[in-house]
C-alpha cells in the first residue's frame, strides 16, 4: 500500500508486487508528482458533465441472469 497524497492519508494505492523495487520507487515518485492529473471520483473533476464520466452497462432487465460457471454468465429468456 502506498499513500501518494499526504493531504489524504485515507487514499491508498496498491502497486503490483511483480515490479522490481527500483521500478516501484520510480512509479511512486511519478504518481506523487502528478497527483493533479488523476481523479478518484467525479468530485475531483468539477465542471465535467456526468454523461462524459459515467459508464453505463447495456443491461436488459427483461432477461433473467443465470450463472453457468464461475467465469461465465449467460442470459436466459424467462418462461412465459
């Protein structure tokens, strides 16, 4: 865990453990020096229309969701 912003200690980042220590240190430095570029929530970017930053999933509410395996999902037409 990494605290990039000392003004917000509750905000932590996790960096891939497969990186070398040198690359982790460089990455931490980069993130700390560029905090103003990254947004954690819509409140961090005032003035941007929510339609630009909101992701909408194309979900059909008229179909029943059925799990077929741990990795796959399938939609099944409901019985009449």
